[in-house]
C-alpha cells in the first residue's frame, strides 16, 4: 500500500514552519485562527511547529504561493533554524510544489490537505478506512506528480511495463491511475458488504453523532452507550465509524460516532469516505455536537452544515448539542485567569444558566447544553433524544408495547 511520503517513522520528532496568507477574503484574525488550527493538525501528526510566517497578498502567488520577499525571509531564517518541513495553510498547485521544492531542496513541502491525509493514514484502523485513505492519497497525488513521486516507477517492473521513449512521469501517472482503479473496485465490494450490514439494522432507529473534529463526540458516545470508545484531545482522534446498540426508555436504537469535519476538508476524503458518510446519510436522527468553548464555534457549525448539505443530509431531524460547558467562558470573563483544572459545580451551573438564557437557545426543544466530560446536564439530552427516538420508533413499530420488553435505560451493547 502507498505510504504518504510526509513524515518519517524515526523516533526523533520532526519539525516544521507554517505559512499562511492574509488576503482580501481572509483577514489577519481569521488567518491566525486557521494557522492555530494548522499547528494543532501538525501536533496531531507528531510535528513540532518552530515558527509561523504570514504575508499580506491580494491572492496567492501562482508560482510560489508567497512573494519573493517572504521567500527570502524564510530562507534566511532557515539557515540558522533548519526544519524538516514547510506546511502551507492552503492547497498548493503542481507548479507551486515544483518551484518550492527546487528552492528548498531537501525540505519537504506540504499543504493542509496533505497534512490531513497523513493524519488519516496514521489513524486508520480498519481495512476499509486504510483503503479509503490510500485512495484519497493517490487522488491527491495524481495532478501533482513531481520528482518526489518518481520512486513509484520502481514499484512495477518486467517486460512491457515501460515502452520505448516513455517518460518516468508518464509511467508514474499510469501506475497511480491503475492503483486508483484497483482501490475503487475493492472499496465498492466493501461498500456492498457495509450496505448489507446497514440494511440488516434498518429495523432500529439510527442516531449519528456529527460535528467538527475534536468537539467531544467520542466522549459523548462513551457516556450515552456506557462502553469504551477511543477519545483523545487531538484532531481526528478516530476516523472509523463506531456503532453501538443503546436502550433508552425500553426502546433500543443504534448510536454511531462518525469522523469529524474540518475547514478545508480535502475533497478526495469526502469522495473516498463515501461509505463511512453513508452512516450519516442513512441515519434517522443527527446529534450535532458543538464545542461551545471554541471562539469560532459558530463558523464550525456552518462548516458542518455545509458538509451535511454536500452529502445530502441537511434535512434530517437534528438535535444541536453544545458540549464542553465546563470550558465555556463568557465574554465578561475572557480577560480573567483560565479555569482551574478542578471544575466546581457552581461554574457548570452558572454557565448552564447563562447559555439557557442566551440567543443560542432559540429552539428550546432541540438545543441542549452539556459537559460530556463532567456528565453535566446529560439528563436533559436523554429526554430530548427520547422524544425524537420514540417518534421514529413508533413509525416503524406502531403497535410497540414497551411494557412487554423490559430493559434497563441506557444499556450499551457493543455491536461491531
């Protein structure tokens, strides 16, 4: 399988500098926010950020992304501060990659999409996820084939593999296209198997947790299903969908934890993870989890809504859950010291009261504020979910009698 040529497996942690642009469409504050997220992505990939460079331009330079002056500034800084990689906050074109590689020689040139693809490659656990990531990597690679991919021509050999006068780059392109076709065929077969499994579960109400990456979906999954699900304070801590059977009010349903979305998500990933996203498309209810403590949570909500629209899931019944109540800090307290590690109940109650009386509580029925980490206000979330699940369940089983099916509330049973 293709291994993304991004970061080595050496024990010594790799280093990088980040580069972003301030443009007419993206002001300095927004650029800083994007670069902070890019640094978090780099940390998730195991890379230490040494410095961040920004430049004001009307638009990215078509040849080198940044201007000549900024390139010289970067070169001078790198003389005394060598790093392994230069990571750009936007996608680079093939000419930009070639030009930057020739200028910085042994330093790896990456963009946001390639960094995200590398993280997905590290996180993929199942055979399906690994093949999905590999397909996305090849689709990203194809239009950007440069000298850094020339090793691919050595993956195949033998008589007839390389005709007279055929260039190395042409051979690489053919190999990549062949691999893309092979992976699509494999994933189509896996998708048929996944469809069969989902069809077998169609008699149960399906609830999917969706949201921006690192908003606490996996932690909430653990609380609701009362079962172990991997959760970590990193972007894309998990990329494999996790499905659990849960019982609420004597009604069983399926709860799915899905991959998180992110700004500038590579289109190759959306296409490659089609079958994974089908868990969202085919869900009866979506629980949109939001990190209320994040300064740009409203933009993150918009990113998720746009992505849901792109995959045809925007019209589904939804519960909006604002998580991380314990980390929320009102504007009046933004200049005060950070919260202590120990969160007292008073802080949680005050934050909950503030938010319940805020503009965010426009839809009193389908908006809930919680702290999954501290199990705060989960009772209200269960009540809201219960109402929606009952509504869907009785459409499937109009004669359902819960008294004939005694079960414990919120009993998690691992399914796959």
